[in-house]
């Protein structure tokens, strides 16, 4: 029994050491592992299965809304990266360079893409001539490299997987609508699939993507009170169109620059998922994203001749509707398996022993807690469906309580400092929109401005200068 508890007992308590708890869950649930080059990680099959779930959901939604997949090169000539001034400034400190091809030194350094605007827009310049060629609604699923100094599994790694959407439009309004459409799809993914409530809005200009005129963002709140950016959608205006000379002939016979967007979510979402839902027993996965929704553990007694066939039969019938894992390994005890599948976050476990077989039932246990339930084998599929739906909504509501709590408000700078120390989460601040007031708040509180909610009218005054507030900004400490 000592050995059975080991898998879980090696994870620190979540509320005692959140950071070490996070790392141990990512490693021990076999989501990812450290790689030989510092800052890089290997994503293990169980972690990759979560990514595949995110991919397949988004792929369907993107295609339903008229987007198509393409692929662009890994390497970007340095001169291309330099064409958009803010863009290169923003990314230069993190770029990995290729300087040699074999033994031969290259005449121009090549950047390993940190993002792909500078390689995609030049292609658009070749492909777009007329208003009839617009809009272009492309994305690619790929990885990018950003040489980060301090890294953490999934949350910040030197290479990460994502998709990057790059669209070209005839008008500014159309490009802005595209940004908002994508923001809506990301919100669906976060809330309906990953069961993580988010605040959506725009970033203050200091936090925008390098080269963007506007950055839309989704911000989630983690149990330690820190915010995390879950996805972004950038309105790039004509900045990149001008840098790469992407023009089209409009129906009025005028030559015009296109309006472009770019947008992404990355494997960082897996880190967000671990933090948002995990507990002292390990990972907790919402059914809609869990690689296995149900694990079946046969409990083999002395007269076990009927248990395994019954467990196999149950697995077979449930597999028609759910992602099912039958854990029939005989080298491990049921207790060991319970711990392991709890650590790996499977939403529903079915136990079936000799007495259950005789009674035509199985015992159902939810990862979210709430006691054991008896399930008739005849109605197992419908009952499992009901419990999975319940687990999904319980997990979303848990996160929602935190985000729905009225954010702390602050009238003066002193009050704001005190509130941010006290409140585990977002604090709403009226802002006059001058940069120096934002800088003062960041410096005095250590928090950053996360999001300006959409379509909200501000009231009151800026706590720094006392001028009327033009917008509300949600501040929080952040990852
Ligand atoms: Zn101010």
C-alpha cells in the first residue's frame, strides 16, 4: 500500500507551493518532459492528445467560418524581418539565427520564425492583385522559436506549438470583424471545451503585439490569483501591408493596401488547463478535452473469471460513444490504478468487481468528487453521459465563481496598492489613457494592465492623476 500512494504523495500540496505543484503534475501525469537543449520540451503522447483535442475543435470552427490551412517556411531572411520596425524591435531579443548551411557561412542570416508575418505577407504580395482576390483567410499549424531566458513547461518554452492565422481584407472594418470573430471562437474553446471562464477585451497599447494597431485578448484567472493570457487576435491595420507592399486594385480602379490580422493560441493552453483545474491529487480534465473520458478498472478477486470479460464488454459498448480506456494491466493493483488515473485527470472511473458483475452493475467515481454511484450495466452509456455533462459544468462553474466575484475597485493609488495585495484576482481601475499613469501603477503595484473590457463606459477618475477615466482597465499580477 505504501507503494500505491507514492505516485500522488510525491506531488507537493497545491496551495503550499503552487509552482512546484504545477511542474510535478506536468511531469508525473506524463504531459511533457525536459529536453536536452535548455528551455525546450518534449510533449508526451498524453499531453499531445490534449493538443489534438484543441486542434480538432478549432479546425472544425475555422473551416466552418471559411478559413483554410496552408504552410510557410521555417526560416525568414533577416532583411524581411527588419522591414516592419516595431515588429523587429519587439522580437529581436528572442530570435534564434541560422548562420551556416553545412560548412558554408550564409551571406544573410536567417531567423528561425518567432512568428510568421514577415514570411507570409511577402507571399500575399505575390498572390493578391485585385479586390476579387480578397479576403484571404489562411492559417498554419506550426511551431515557433523564441529564445526565452526563464522557461516553464507549456507556459513559457523556447519552442512552442500553435496555429497562426493571417488574413487579408479589403477594408479596415472587415479586418476588425475578423479579429472579433476569432476572439469569439477562442472564447467558445476556453469556456465550453476547456471549462475555463475568461475576460475578453483589448490590450492597452503598451501590451500590444509588436506591429499591431490593436490586440484583442482573452484573460483567465488562475487559483493563485494570477492572470494568464489565453489567446490573442491582432488587428494589424496596414502596417505590414505597407512594409511588404501588399496592394490590390479596388473596384474603383484605385490601388490600395490590404488590411491584415493575425491570431493565435498555443500549447500554453495546456499549462493553463493544468493550473485552472488541478488539485492535490493531480490533473483534472474537463470531459470535452480529456484524452480518455472514462477509465474502466476491473477488480479481480479469487473468482475473477467473469470480471475481465464483463469489463471488456462494458469498454466495448461505451467506446461507441466515449473515449474509453480499459486498464487491464495485471502488474498493478486497483488502488495503484485509481491513484494513477486520478493523477492523470480522467473525469469518470468505472470499477467493476465480482459482486458488481453478479449484480449487473459497476461503480462510478467522478474526478471532481461527490461519492460513489452505482450504475446499471444495461444503462451504462446514458448514465455515463449524464455524469460527464455534470462534471463539465461543475468544472466551469468553479472557475466562474472567481471571475464573477465583483472585482476590487480602487479610487486612489494607495487604495489600489492595498486592494491588489488583498484581492486574489482582477482589480478594476479607471484610466485617463496616459502612459505615465499606467507606468506609475505598474511600478507601485507590480501588477500589469491585462484587459480593457469591450463596449463598457467608464465612470469615476484615474487614481493617479485624478482626471476623468476614459476606460476601465483590469489589473492583475500575471504569468
Ligand atoms: Zn491618469
